[in-house]
């Protein structure tokens, strides 16, 4: 029997980026907020200090900051005809664990969606006809770019994002992304300084008539103090962002931007090693009464709360809703149900570029150090006759030169032996990778559900992922990778190695930790799990944050948009929900 | 609910000894077994960071949860004789790693760089015991895209696979072991493992073993020297990676120039030590 604890106003399930955003916003509104975090507290000096942070083996290959699949995993299959089996080792995606979540080990790539990404279905059908979206279950967002823009800006101010605006209030700005929607303010800090590889990429792209700009970065180009008094340092280009914490306070993360402020609030409490098992409800199922969680001693607690916010990683938010029986689970056979529907990923490919005559020095890097073109993303180019919709950004990017992961050899060189060794010795310093970061659009066969066979350590059904790349996305990545190869060849390299994305989707090689969908945000209960304020249609005192809200994944990294949606939700809780005394904010 | 959790924890407790034989502190905390003194800093580091339900639950309010002088320092390879590998396994691995990364003037061979010591310490330690692997049943072979589906920890995987490979090598080569084959036959054997053509007795395919093995060899060759491989940072020097440097900002604009810094690991480099 679970012990019942003292009621709080708000319980947050998970304490990463959106947990921190919600905590700051709701504590400042005077609410008592409790964050339950399944793993430990972690801080910069204790857990990723510069004296031991640059350790590729430990952090990347031994998963030191990642979710431990021994205690929490899922099952996976490519399609419904297969038996789903446990993900016994992390690979394709690397969710975080502990305070800060994946926000500790991300690259700091901060993007906004295009204006057309918000009306994906209607825009594409209007421009290319209904056949353009056939076979896809994509849908429009319940708000436009302009409504979300102030919240994108809130996140940029918290992070101190380094970049060059391309569109300020409708006026195009030289050197920025000409395709972006209008910004209400410039980036808080100027772009990172480009090293050799992105400089070469940018010159080649310009020569082809494309529009390169510096990748927006949460690795700061200069010291910055954010509105909550958090001081970030300037990036030192050490090349250990992705999969690592930042010992230098130069990467925007919950630890460096919001948590120091939140932890000074007397109306906030963090409980670590506390894993939520279920959202509890009243007998009629229409109201959440709180959550049940278990701590590391195996003791179970019931935590009553007036408002429950699921602020865990996307996969766990979907899992918790399914386990709690909230919302109708999606059934691919009938097309009915919404929870777990429209699971999407990211369609990644790349090109390795080799030079005989240039020292690239890839070890000088940063998580978002890139020159990037958006000419082939979203609907920034005419898709007439191409047979697909969507696109990718293409980035001449140097996140670092970690040698186990990033020692490149030209195409045709064996993976081992003397020939490999000589090529590795020659080309490590003389190569880099172009990243082709593509959209992932929903189709009915891709979804998340409860596994009928495998149970987790608490005896609950594991989450089951069913996913393969839709034909639309394979055509898209094939096309854009060919365009990226044109930029690569224009750099006059000695050789390139085009690494197109091949089906089937595999959970083995690392691609990206951008799992989205399953708790869709939308205009009606028939097509979504939550309304435009991220409020559950079924349980109005339950809110959900994270990339699970995305009905599909545009060709961008998700953090900027999921943070903006969390701010929009927090604002609605403060300004509307509390006054409405817990009523639905959108009538069904 | 509590019963099932406790059962899982007990299974973990039985298998969660670190390379020094100490029981993982996290499990002790979970069981309140405070009578057993655990002082190893390495165990503490794992305990604080092992993901879900590790140390005790803490309640934090009105303060920053930061302990002065506490650092989650890495667990370095210990000196001394082999801790996991048998002499026969070490002989196989020494010969095999030097075909994957052979000796030549470009840089050290894998064994010269200490890769066999690295493998031994890794297999004896948390990785070898299946740390960050999910190994519960039921087990099925699965498709390639479903990844690792063995019930074995990496240590068990190596133990079974190396024995099966030596058996297959012996059958095909009149009782010889891998180390006694000429280099060309060794390479052919490794290629047959890489493709999966080398049939092995037992549940492990040569292809699955080769994939894990090559990855582990590259890890040992290029990881920080503190883990036992990449001795003296010589593999980093071979490719030009300067190691664990903190600040490259002076060279960001030095396009195409050599960066004039010396290779250094997390524990410094030769000549840095005070004593």
C-alpha cells in the first residue's frame, strides 16, 4: 500500500529541459511545485568537470549519462508482422537520465520550425494537391509560427543562443537564414567563429547560389548572463558537447540556465531517485488526483497534486499515458485512437569529405559549430514532380573529433588492417562530415504501444516501438543527399563518401535522439491527445510537454520547438487555467 | 509491486560486483546493507551515475545539491596481471588485435598500444558484466535491425566466442590455434568472421562477435590512456588528435595550420608527474 504524502499544487514527472521550464514558470506564479526525477542529481563540478569530461569511452561508448537499458528499455520492431524484441543496448537514440535529462548531453542545436511546418498538411495539399500527402498521417499544428514566436524568443533568452538572424520582423538580414519566419529579436549572442571546415562549406554553398548561415548554437560565442542571473561562459571549442556534459558552463542546459534559480525558490522541491509509475485519477477518470511513484528503497508513495505535468522524455510520457489508461491507444488496424499515434523520428544521412591538401583539425569543434543551408528543407524548394514532400538542412558541421567515433577513412578502404591504419593516420586531420538532417513524416504503421510480452522492472508492460522509414522520407533523403554531394564536390576534395540512409530503420547505429509524436497536440480530441495548450482532452488537470506533442518531425532538431510549446503551456496555466478553476481551456 | 522490485534488485546484487570484487554500492543502499563497508571511490562513482534508482532518494529544496570536492572521477585500469582473460584467450586476442591494427612505422600495433590489457580490464569490469545491457528473457534471434539479442554479458560473450573460434580454427588447421596460423590465414579467418562465414558451435555467430570485437579494439586503441590502451597516447599521436585539451579557441581561425599542442590524456602525460 502506497504511503500518501502531502498535497502539492503541481507535480512534474521528470526534471530535464521542460521540467525546468515549467518549474521556473509555475514557481514564479506562486504555485508549490514538486519535481520527481527518476535518477540522481548531477552538477557540473561533480559530474562533468573539465578535469575528466573529455572522456569518449566513458561518456559515449559506456553510456555514462544515458538511460540505462538494464532498468528502462523498450521493445522494437520494424513492422506489425514482426515480433518486437527488447532494445538490449542503446544505439540509434540516447535518452538521458538524472537531473537535466538529455539536456545535459545534447549538442545545443537550437532551431525553430518554418512557418509552413506549422500547417504542413494544408499547405502541401494546397500547393501540390491531395495526392502529395497520400499515405501519410501528417497534420497541422493548432497554432501558427507567429503565435509561438514569443515563446521561441523566451527560450533563446534563457539559453543565450548564438546566431545570426535572417529575418527580423519581416526584414531580411544578410548572413542569416533567409527562409526563417520573422523574429521579434536578434539572437542574444553573435554566432560562433567558423573553423576551417564550415568556412569551406559556406564558400562552396555560396558559389552554388545557396544561402549558408551559422548554425544557431547553445554553445555560446561569448559570456552571457540570462534573465535568471545564470552566467554562461564562452565556448572553448573543445569538441565534447554531444554525449557529454559541458564542464565549462558554455553549453545551455537546465543546469547552466534555470536550475540554479529554481533551487533558490522556497516553493520548489526536487525529489531524486523517484520513478513515477502511474497517473492516478478519480473514479470517473476525469480528474487526476496525483501520481504514484517508487523510490530507490522500493517504497511506493502516492503524491497528491492539483496539476500533473508529464515532463519526462517523449518515450516515457507516451508510456505513462498508456499505463495510466488515459486517452485511447492508437490501433493501426482501424486507424482509431490517438495515444502512441504518429511516432516519428529523423531521417539522417551524411557525406564524409576528404582532402589530401588541407588540414581540417576536426578536434576543434562545438556541438552546433556549422555552416548550414536551409535551401532544401521543408517547403523552401519546389517539390513539383519530385514525388515527395519535406526536406533536410545540410550542415558542414564539426562537433568534434572524438577518435573512436570520428576517425574517417575514404570509401573502399577496409575497416581494419594495415590499409585502414595508414588511411586513418593520413585522413583523421584531413576530413570532416556533412550532416543531412531530414524530416520524418507520420504514416499509420509507425506507432507506440504497450508490449504484450516483455515487462519492465516494475512488472509493467514495456513500451513497444513499431517504426520504419516511410517511402516519402526515403525519396526525400535520397534527393537532398544528392544536393549535399554537389556542395561537397564544390569544395574540391580528394574524395567524398556519400552515406545515404538505407532501409530498414535499425536501432543499432547512432542516428539522433529525436523521438517525437505519440502525445500529439491538435485542434480536436479526434486527432490529438492534448489541446493547443498541451492540456489533456480527457483529464483537464493533466498537461504534457516534450517532442511527443509533434504530429510529425520537421527537418530540425526538436529542442527549440518543444521548449517554446512548454512556455506556451505554462503561460496558459498561469493566465487562463488557474482562473478557469481547472476547466478545459479548449472546448472539445 | 515491492516484491518484484526487490527480486530484481537481489538478482542485481548477486551480479553487481565491480572489478575489485566489491559489491556495487548502489545495491547496498537499495537494501540498506550498511553493515558492509564500501569505500572504493570507483563504486561510488558508478553508484551516483548509474541511471535509474541508484543512490538514496534525496529531497532538495532551497539549496543547490552540490558537494564540495566530490567528483565523479573515472575508474582507471588497475595495474598487475590479467584479471579476466585466460592465457589461451589472451594469446588469441593478442594475435587477432595485431591483424586488425598491425605493427608498422605509422604507429603502434593494437597490442603494443595495450589493447589486450584494455580488453581484459573492460571484460573484468562493469562493461564485461553487462552494465547498460538488458539481458532478461525471453530471447529470440531477431532481425539485424533489432540489434544485440544475446542473453550473454560481454564477458560471457567473449568467453564462449573465443573458445568456439579456436575450435573452428583447430578443425580447419590440423589442431593449430589462431596465434600459430600464418598472418594471411589469420586475416582470412578474421574476414570469414566479419562476413559471418565462419560457422561456430553454440549460440554466438562469428559475425556478431566480430562486430563487438572490432568496436572494442577501436575503443582500446583510441580511448584515454587511463583505461589501459592507447599507451602513452601513441595512437592519438599517430592520427593527430591532441587528446583531452580544454581550450582550442586560440586556433579557431588558424585555418589549415598545425595546432602546436602536445598530446595529453586526462591524467596528464609523461613528464607531467611531480614525483
